[in-house]
C-alpha cells in the first residue's frame, strides 16, 4: 500500500473514530453493568423472584392473575403480560392509562401459583434504569436510538479502516509488540493497536448488532405495515374490543399454546396495543432451545372468541433482529460468557480511551531517524514513522 492510500485510510480512521469515540465510551461504560443486570438486581433487591414451590404446584388461571393486577390499578388497562425466561412461577403485568405506547406504566408481579401480589417493581427509576436509557436512546426516544445507530456505523468504519492500517504499521514489528522503553505516547499507540486487533471481532459483532438493535422500532412498524396489515384487513376500522366483550385470556392462551407445540410463552400483547390489533390478543411464543428461545412467533387470537386466526412466521429482517440481540448482550452462555463480555468491554474502553489520548497528544510525531540505541538492539527499524503519523 502506497503512502497516498495509507493517508486516505488514516483520514477515514481518524475522523470516524473521533466522531464516535465519546459515545462509544458511554455505551461501553453503561453496557458494563447491564451485562450483569440480573446479578446487580439481586444485590440491590430490585429483582423479583417467585418463592420456591414444588414443580407440580397447581397454577391459578391467567384471568385471575389479571384480576389481581387490575385491582391494584383500577384506573388502568393491561397492555402486556410476560413471564421471565428462567422463572415460570411469576407473571409480570404491565398496566397503562391507554393502549397506546407510553412511558407512563405500572408493573405488578403476581405469583403464578397462588395469585398473590409479590411486588410492584419500578422499572423506570434507579441506577440500572439510568444505565439502560443512556445505553439505548440517551433519554431521547427513537431519535436517540437512530443517533446511536449512526455512531455504531462510524465505529464499524473505524474498525475496518483500523484493520487496513494495521498491516503497514506493524510490518516491521512483531505481533503484540509494546515498546515499553519508548515515550508514553508510543507505548499507548502500541497498546491501542494490540488491544484493537485482539478485540477486533468482538467489537465488530457487538457494534454491528447494536446498530441493528437501534432499528428495532422501525423494523416492527414496517412489519406491521408490510405483513400484519394484510392479515388484519378484515378487521380494519373496527374499534378496540372492550374488556367486557373479551373471551377468557386463559382459554386464549391455551389455544395459542396448542397452535405452537414445543414452544413457550414469551409475552402477551392485548387488543389495541402496538404489538397487537384492535381485535386480537397476540401471544408471542418462543422456542425452548438456547438459540430458538430468542426467536418469536406471534399467534393472533380473536379477542372475542378465543379462536386462533393467524400464526405467521416472522419475516427475515425481524428474525435477524432477534438473533442479533443475544450476540449483542452476551446473555446466552451464562456467567462465563458474561465475564468474557465484560473483559472484552473493558479492553474496548482502553482502546477508545487510548485513541482519544493519542489524538490529544497529536502533533508530536516521532522523528524519522530514531536514536541508534532504539534500532540497534535487533537491527530492525524502530517504527514505521509515516504510518504512525497518519494514524495519529
């Protein structure tokens, strides 16, 4: 690669990195506690768990669960009901003033065996909520998500351009060389390059999947427009089915489970909400294997008759979105995977911080001719000065 091309790639690397570095640092720092959100929740006492009972303990009807939750907030309606993946003894009921999407929601945790209210967790306050919102949308909703998605794209450009520059920069140095005897800036440059190349694949995967996740709202809206609108055409312009006219939710759930043998319930979206139609209660089922547990299948059940009217497969773009999420969060391999994700996250923080340091110390380029002692030890050229200049 000639000097002109190196300078061009260096320009791309420098500016793509500089623009996104502060935000990537924010995402790495806020993402670190999110890797251990279950464990931190236990420590803070904010994680709700159902008390231990024999596995064959009878369960109360889902209709009874909803009745108990509504009694806590009689002025609200139920938007969603879900169960944690690792705890089927618990129902989490979300209640809001209207069916429309809103940040004004209340949650009620109900024991699936006894129907007792276990807690009313507040998911919209506290340390983990602040970390989550900063990581997902900077408290700016969809605009914040799309902005962070653009920063993720710049990160990918920085990674690719960094790889291109790595070979010419390191051609006269052994892999992993950190010239400790040199000035601090050179040591940080070597460390920046070493950690950058070591974490390359992880940063690329996490950056790409994070960028895809920022498109989630748009992809869901496109799915609703592209496919759901066809399925729901017969119900177009119908009003939201009133609560008094709805069939048993327990019976509706049993119909959905029977429609999807071998799958488990992930969550339920009630009529009129963003994930359902005015006429349906939609049950989102998931697989029972580690990989398929991240893939959802919607089952649309007529809210009045409890009959299944459709069970479409997810389109490829939503499947890609769902598959990308565990790759981004690293939550599919238990504690060992979480620790690996945390270590790689810390290494990436060092890469980003050292890149910022190198830019702040820019302008102090290394002379083309180094002192004889630096080159004489092994007969190699001390450093490719041109490459280092353009990277800084």
